[in-house]
């Protein structure tokens, strides 16, 4: 049953919707993800600053990258190549580039409709903008349940299985032992709340992402003469010119889109839950940073993994070896056991931070139904830790099929909400651009900016901006 439903959602509905909606958002926003690339990078530097008692924009970015950069970059890319051929990477790129616009708007909206918490943090995400922006609490509740089941429960078990299997294969450590180590480390962090989670992610994520990038870059540099051939293979297979490699263009598109969404999560509705926790002066600031994280995930790290696999020569069409084992074998060919050990260690770090991210998404789902219920939250924390133990020792084929289904349904609900709220997102973007043209270096957003909605004034306490001059100036910083 899962196979039939997954085939319907992934091979028909989501491919059309993700590409169609992403292109529409890109065109209607006049290619916002490319126009403001310079300003996005500037905001990246400014994101380290934060108000006392609040999470910084960079901490929220690190937490979302912790979810985006994980098994999808190491194992997911290998799966896409194995099942869809090298051409799947091209479709991952496409989904990533247009997904930057989708992520921009979903994360901007999550900031607009966020709520202030008593402890100085914020809560937000699709459930909140569905309820407040569309006045559809039932649909928001459906989204929250799907988010809880997919990330809070299913994906954590999958991450545990991936790490435990990889560690056992590389170092011979039993899966039970690996699971107990992960459980202890995770428990010490998640019982400290979102601030502790964000602080840990702030330090681990940059180190692991840069380390994996440098290791991959070493492979690329030592095999520089093979790069043109790799790109040629990807393009030929993407459009069916190398049909002998795997299932042709259809498989390339399906697995490229599917693994691309799993990796960068643009449009899925998961990252906005984290994007909402940051303190920023305008929702667009966080939308820009989250757009950059999609670029980092897909265009940089996924490309690195694909290059390592295709340069190594370990990939053989139709071979049984796939997933993380294929990536490990590729690194092992280049650096011996050290390469395999590095992939295992990197995967463990990626998966661990993804577990933190998944836990927070589950907690945010529960918070939508029952705010500050410590008994409920502690029960969920215990269940999360139990699933780490369970997942490490199971054959998760059924769980993976179920998680794929709920992830697809999650995306459908979120995409429908984004389409209906796109006008609001554009209005917020135009407000940001209008203030830039007036000469403001840092536009401000206030609850009064959208009087037709009940925006939380505690989340947006800024003073209303000054009246705009009649003579508009060039959009400051647009092409910096």
C-alpha cells in the first residue's frame, strides 16, 4: 500500500507541484534568490549578532542546516545515483535552485506569524501560519500530526539505524552500544530545551560541514582532470542520453526530486519551524538566510558527495551497493581506511545534529496543541530516546516507506498553504524592498505592518517605520 501511495505522490503530484510552485515563486518575486544573493551573504555575517535573551539568526540557521545537512547528503545522494543514475544529481540541483525561492517564502511567513514565549524564545512554522493566515486550525492540526510522526518519530529511528549500521561496518562496534552512546548524548541536550539545542548546533554544524567539504574538495583536486567527464555524465543521464546507465530520464527525475526534497527540505514545511525561533528585525532577513542554507546543502555538499562517488570509479550501474556504503567505498578508494572512517564519523555527527533538529520539530508540533505542558514534553523526550535504541537494531524498510508517505503528505499540505499565502509573502517582501529603496540599511517590521492579521505584537515590538519619501532611490545593497 505504501508503495502505491508513494508512487502517486512522488512520481506524479510532488514533481509537478515542487517545480511548478518553485518556478512561480521565483518568477513572481523576480528571482529573489539570485537578486539578493549579495545581501544574503551580508545577512549571514550579521546573523551572529543577537538580542539578549533571544536566539540569533545564525543559531536558527545552524539548527536548520543541522537538519538539512545529514544523511541526505551522504547516503541520500548515493541512493539517488544508484536508483536514478548520475542524472538524478541534475534534478537535485534544479530542485535546490528553485527551492531557494520556496524556502525563502515559507521561512519568511514563519517569521511573520511567530509567537513569543515567556522564556524569551519564539514558536512558529506552517501550523502557525496556516492557523493565523488561513484561519484553518483543523488543517494546521493535520500538519502538526504529520510533522510529529515524520520527523519527531520516524526519521529519528532512521537516523539511528544509518549511524549504527555504518559504525558497525567500519569499527565493528555493536549497534546496541552505538545506540546507547547516541541516546546518552541526545538526552543530555534535549532536556535543556531549544536554547541548548541551538547552542550545540551553532558549534557542531559549521565544523562538520566545513570538514566534509574540505575532505571532498581534496578528492576533487586530486582528480581534477575527471571533473569535466563527471559533469558530462550527469547532464547526459539527466536527459536520457545515457539510458543504459539506469532507468533513464524518468528514474533520474523521480529520484532526483525525491532525494533533493529529502536533503534540502525546501517546501516540505520542516525548516520554517526552526526559522521562526530567531530574533530578526524583518522577516525577510531570516527568509534570506534560510534560502542560503538550501544552496549550501544542495549545490555545495550534495555536489561534493556526487563528485566523490563518480570520480572514484566504485559506482557501477545496477550494483547492489548503495546508500552510505557506496560513499564510504568511494572515500576509501581515495584515502584508504581513513576515508571510510571519516565518512562514518561525519555521518555520525550529521545524523546526531539531525536528531536534535528532528526532536525540535516534534516538540514544536506538540506545542501547537498544548503549550508549556512539561509532562507531555518530557514524555516525548523519553519516547525519542527509546526510538534511538529501537531504530538502531531494526530492518526499517517499512518505517522508511511510511516516513516517505507522511513526508509527501506534509509537503502537499504546506505547499497548498504557501500558494494561498503567497500574496502575504510578496507583500512582506515589497515592504522590505520599499524600505531599502528609501535608504534604510536595516528595514524594520512591526505587527501593524499587516493589520488584516492578528500578528503577535510581543514577537514584533519594533516601532513603526518612518514615512517613506516620495523619491525612491536605488535598492541599496541589492547586488552587493
